[in-house]
């Protein structure tokens, strides 16, 4: 089984239509090109042979079992906002969209949890929780991603500094396995040592082990007060050096992000969004949440004091919902702004120990410049996940761009490794980082990944060629 996969024929199309509905199935050229790739078309653009929108777990189970039996690859599609080339049909076959399965069940107040189908949007889950006075803290930049996609990629986001990742909020998962069987991993319990934590293995598996059909998520009481400090510095180095000082304060920040002047100018120029401060070549954003106004005031005061002590030019406090939204809209517009300002982008998503943030940022700039690449390091500096965005100008040929980014990425990954970091902090391996993954972790770890993949999916029909590649 597996490679080469079966080319789908009329009998296969009819079967999938028979277990769903003709209006929810598209074949061949009827399929929109947006489904050939995710947000990173340069990580692979592949036409599915059939696209189907499912409405129930039973439909998923039947289609998955059929594909497994007939050696047809199947890829699950959430909102398609992934940044690793994960939700694309590398070997053709079926693209199965779960976006119609978007039910959100009423909040379970006794357990402080919310249960939803995989196609529910993150923004809707957050809103439902808030309407009940509760809070779903994971906050990746893309609010219109599906919750299933968030869980299966273990999405991080700005608030990971204080609250952690999506994984930290998943109580249990229902899923269809590649043979079509339906399983539940864990249950609505706070702790669990019943065997291996398969739930945690599934979280972050990038759609290669099973299809998530339902998730139950932990909620917290919603913080009542929030403020964001906007702190400009003369240099990127001074800004990055400030991060450990913020973390050493007696108040835990919710988010710490930094932005360079050049990036701020891009967002202003392309999206007409700007921060309330004009000074400085780099700006630190520090968010605090609290349950009392006194606690918030205390956090603002010590952070402002420490910032001035460490050379901040100014400290602007955004403490009304409008001002806070204005500040975070700038941060949220980075990807869109960079896309509008360059011909192509490549992203390095390394995560380094917090103690090494400043060293990484300084060295990354030097490395990129040595390869003639315009680079914009930015991102979740509070947790060490620095997105080093490389931007292609119109003057670079395809060959020059590919050679420069490939050489640059190799050096950046080596730098991250030497500092005790990892290759990807939140966007995953998918298709786009496969070649670097092997080099980064070594043969033994790749063998373990392959053994895990085979334990779930012995016929390699679910999202083949992502995270680990057997066809080489
Ligand atoms: C502007 C922008 C900002 C972003 N910010 C962040 C950020 O701050 N932090 C972060 O971590 N990510 C971020 N992302 C990346 C992206 O939003 C996340 O990876 C998201 O979790 C993907 O969800 P999706 O529904 O779009 O999944 P898709 O892109 O459709 O799929 C992603 C992967 O999950 C698989 N998959 C999807 N649904 C299921 C399911 N139900 N069962 C099994 N497999 C499934 C797919 O096969 C694929 O491998 C950002 C993306 C954009 C465009």
C-alpha cells in the first residue's frame, strides 16, 4: 500500500457522493485553487482530486475507512490558515473540509469547559466563553482559524507567556483514526495518568495521526482588567535586552512582543495602522491582565520604572479597550503588511530559551544581511519564539531568492540549536520544513516519528509526506 497511491476514479467519486451529498463534493477542476495550498503557497501547491465538506463524524469515518481500504490519500482541511504547508494534498486524493462541523455546545460551568466541533472558529469559541464570564486564553494571531486546526497544530500565540499553549487547555479529543474507527483520548478530567498520554501526542500532530471531530477545552475566569504598555527603545538590542527584565518583575505578563521601526513603517504604509508612539527604532509591547485594578496599577508602575531604568525612551499605557485594540491591530497586521510589501516571504519560526533572545535576534540580523536578505525579526519574544521573516524584493531572481533563503535558514536553525532552541516554536513542520527537520533532530528522532506514524496509520493514507516523509 501507500506509494504510489491509487488515482481516484468514478467509482471512488460516487462512493463519497453516496455517503455525503452531491452539493458538498467537488471534483477535479471544480475545486478552487485556494485549496491547493495553505497560507504559504511556496511550501507546495497541489490540486486535490476530490474536495468534500463533511457534516458529521460518521461521514468522516466512512470516507476515511474507504480511503484506507483503497489506498487513497486524505488530507483534512480546517480554515487553511496554516503556515507550514500542512493542509495541502501533496499526493492528490481527497481533501476533507471539516468547516461545516462548527457546533459549539453550551459552556459546562461545573467543569469550566467548553466542547466544540472542529470547524468552530477560534473567535467564536472565545466569544462564547466570554459571554459566560469565562475565558479561553490561547490567542494565536489568526482568529478565523478552526479550533480543530488550533488543537492539531498546538497553536501558540501572544498570550502563551502567561497562559501556555493550546495543549494546556485541551481536556479531551474525539477523533477518527486512519482505519475509520472512532476513539476518544482522555475525558473531561483535570488529570490523567491512565497509560501513555495519547491525547498529547495527537495535539500538534499536524493532521498526520487522526482526524479531530470534537474537542473539550478548559476555560478560566475572565480577567477583568487589562493594559498594554508600548515602550520604545533606541535600538533593537536594547529592546530585546529588556525582555528578561520584564520577566523578572513580580507580575507575570500576559504577552511580550517586539516590533522594529521598519516593520512598523510597513504596517503603517500598507494598512494605515500605527502605534501611539513615533519614537524609537524598536518597540516592546507588554500586556498585563489582572483581577483587580490595584494589581494592574502595580504591574504598570514596576514595568514602567524598570523600562526607564533600562533606557526606554518613553512608556505609553494603553488602558482603554479602543487603545488596546489599536495597539494590537498593528501587531496583528504584520503578516498582511509584509505580504503587501514584498514579492514573496519565507519564515523562520525558531524558539530559543528566553535567556538567549537578545543573542539570537542580534545574530539573526547579521546572518540574514550576509546573505543579502531583507529580514524582519519580530514576534513572541516573551516565550523566545522569534519569527524571523525574510522578505523578497522585486530585484531578486527565483534562483537568487531560493539559494539565499535556503542558506540563511540553515544558518538560523544552526544558530537556534547552538543556543539550545528548537526549529519550530508554533507553526510546525508540515511540508515546508521537512528537509531541515531531519537535519535538526537527527536520524533516531526521525525513526521514532516514523514508528509513531505507522502505529496510527500503517497504510500512510492520512496527510502523507507531512512531518515525516517515507517516500525518499
Ligand atoms: C495571520 C496569521 C497569524 C497566525 N498566528 C499564529 C500564532 O500566533 N500562533 C500559531 O501557533 N499559529 C498562528 N498562525 C497559523 C495558523 O493560524 C494555525 O496553524 C492554525 O491553528 C491553523 O488552523 P486552520 O483551521 O487554519 O488549519 P489548516 O491550515 O486548515 O490545517 C493545518 C493542519 O491541521 C490539519 N487539520 C486541520 N483540522 C484538522 C482536524 N480537524 N483534524 C485533523 N487534522 C486537522 C491539516 O491537515 C493541516 O495539517 C497564524 C496564521 C496566520 C495566517
